C-alpha cells in the first residue's frame, strides 16, 4: 500500500481529493490544506510519519520539493482546468489577464486564441515577479487576474479580483498515476530512511536540526507533536544561540522566552548542522488574561487583505471615489447603510489605502461593548496607547446613551496624537440625531466625512458583477463544476429586492453553488431558493411575540430564552449576542 500525504492549497481541491480517495484502492491518501510555506511546514512532518510520497500543486509543490527528500508529485494544470476557468471569467465585464508560470500560461494562451477570448497572458519565472506584473496590469485598467494561489493572493492585496485556476478530476488522476511510478522507484530508499527516523523518534526529547544557513532540516516526532507551533526559524534568540554555537563549536544550554513561555534549549554542533534539544523550562505556567475584558468586543488586525468593492452602478462608483478621496485624509469617516451592505468592507478599504507599517486596525464591536468594558479601556489608557492606530467603531448606533456620552468625552480629551476614527451605523442615524436618541456632538465630531452605501435594490445593475465575483470566490472553496449563471436565472436575482443586501446575495449564491449539479446555475434553482426564503419569512412572521405584561425579570427571561432557541441552545453564542457572559446568562435563567 502506498502511503501518500496530499497537501492542497485550497478547500475545493481538498473536497475533490476526498471523493477520489473513496475510489482508490492501492494508495492511502492523507489530505491536508496548506498553501506555500504552510504546506512546507506540514510536509516536513511527512518523512517522520512514514509517508512514501507527497502530492501537491503549483508553487506549493515546488517549495515542498526543496524542503524534503521524499518524492513530490505535482498535480498538473490540464487544458480542461484552464478551459473551465476561462469560461467562468468570460462572464465578467472587466478586463482580464492570466498571470502565472509557463505550465499555466502556455496552454492558456493557446486556448484563448482558439476560442477568441480577449484575455491577456503574462508568464513569470519567479514568485517575486507577481506583484510587479499585477501592478502594471492595474495601471492599464485590468481588474480581473487569473492564476495560481500566489497570483490570486497578490491580486487581492492590490485591489484586483483574483480568480483561481482550480484542478479538475483529470489532473488528479494523472498525479496518482505518477505517484505509483515514483513509489516503485523510491520504495527501497524510503525503507532505509524510515529505519533511521524511527530510531530518532523513539527519543523522549524534542529534537530539531538546523543547517549552517539557519534553516530547519529535521524535526523528530516529539518536536512535531508538542512544539511545531514555536516557529524557531523566526526567533531572534534561537538564531543567536545557533550562531554562537557554530562559532564556538561547543555545546551550550540556555533558557529562552518564546511565545509567552520559557524553554530550556541545548544546542550541540555536529558537522555541518546544529542540533537543538527543546524542553519546557516552566511546565506549569499559565498565561493570565484580564478576566474583566470581553475579547470578542475588540479585534486587532495587523495585516488585512484588501477585498475590492464590486459594482458598475453610478451609486457604487460614487462610494469608491469617496473612499479614495477620504483615504487621503486622517479625519474621521462615518459610513452609513443598511445591514449587510458592505460598511465594514468600506472601512477596511479606507484603512488599507491609509495604512503605514506602524498602524494597527482595531475594531470595537459597539453592539458587544458594555459599560464595564469601556471603563476598563479608559482605566488602561487604551485610546492613548493606540493613538497611532486606526479604530473602527462598528455599529456605533447600538451604543446606549451612557456609552455615547463617555465616548464623546474620550474624543474631547484626545492628545496631540489623534486616533484615526472609522465609524459605521445604519442609515437612520441622522434621524436619531434629530430626535435626540443619539448624541448630537458625538455624531458631528465623528461624521466630518460621510459615506452612504445605498441598498442593493437601488443599484440592481451591480448584481451581475457581484454574482460572478462570488462564484469565483466559491470555486476554490468547494471545487465543484459551476462556472456561471444562466441569463434568465440572473434576471430572477436582479428582480429580487434583497432586504439583506449584498450579504444576503452572497449567502444565496453560495446555496445555489452548492445545490447546482451542472456548469451553470439555472432559473429553476433560483426559484426554489426564493421559495425557501419566502417560507422562512412566513415562519418568522408567525412567531409568538414576547409578552411584556410581566415584570422586568420575567420579560428578560423570555428574551434570553428566545435568543437561546434562535442560537440552537448554544449558550456561548446566545451570551455573545446578548452582550453578557455565560455565567450571567445561566444565573438569569435560574
């Protein structure tokens, strides 16, 4: 039996490999998801676990090949794969280009010529060329880029729509046949390697070996099992220890602080390598966090991917121009719109365009923030500490009057270093200001620049672009054969009012994508999903309302019970939605 580790760069290929695994009898497949260096980290364990071969794809396969000594089989990009993606992209209204290594671009260029597709093809020889190629394409007005995972990730960072060339069944079967051939050639060598690895894996100590270039070349089973997360190659203290050991040529033992823990590391020089023996110096230590702080109310983003806002309507183009214009300023920006209409996406776009290396994006979820938590932030001088960052107040209209007043005092007392504020709310906020239910001075302080995102029903000609974008995003996630939508099915979607806006459209497309059994989403499938939505709305309308004739405690208990039912009796989700902790929820239900 051939034992193969399959490392795939996206979820759709994972699902397809699982299906084929049920049909293969002579190869035992263990499938993991990991792209580029993540895939390499997974692959380094393969030899220790007795795998005979590794199967991967594209750039991930190339990197793995450099990191391991067992055979690495590349899942090829077939002509069928290229043709499927070109058919999908043909539905886009934007200019498109293919960027990739020659194994992708040569066949793609031929197919484009044969089918008279107006799609530019650019070939790269190194990964570092991708960003430059895409930057030039963006200047030339290209908005859609087709390629491998590396190309798609770089495209999204530059604000382009990236479409992944996914691998089909034919390519996977070819890779499995190549696996059989390689196994016959390398099986004897694998047996010898496994013997020596078994000896090292029996050692109770965690062992990791660095070469003279300070790269990990071996990790034993104990290290992989308990310490693989340590990322020693990026630890300055570990690298200094390796360099010092190599220089002196003598064994050394030091206690180092890595990832909030202390570790005793012994370094031994052996020929052209340094062997590290790792053990926990303080095995009983616990990382203590502030029990008063609900971490769900605060999110820190040091790295964000720029996801472009799609649409060709005049309304959305106006929004895009405002985002570009306001990104050149450091004044507060207030984003208004209905639920599910992309307000957070607009906030992230402004942050991405403003961002410098020193800035952090901090999201405060105002619907989860309690009075105690805000007081805790003020006591810790949180807003002074992160004065160089960008703070996004999400759903600020959900703050009660006390929190609104406290937040206004924070703004009034800002130092010379002013926080860059981004704010979002529903579109009725100005009415609330007029009728006195929202703090007038707080609004005028934070709403110096305003963006209004109109509901999807007022910009229906954006729906076609959004549908194609969502299909292209779902393709690598699920890996089925859907490449587009029939015109009459698209008309059904366009005529719907979308009370949940873009987010609801995205959910519906995902449902259609999963239910479809052909290359194109059909009108009948759309009608079925809309019928299901209608039935759910009727069910919601028929729900028994909460009785408000009882005491406050009784009403409160009814509300908690109703939220628990809607969250499937999941106490953690219900507590998060209600803005309380689980112990408080349990106490109120007694």
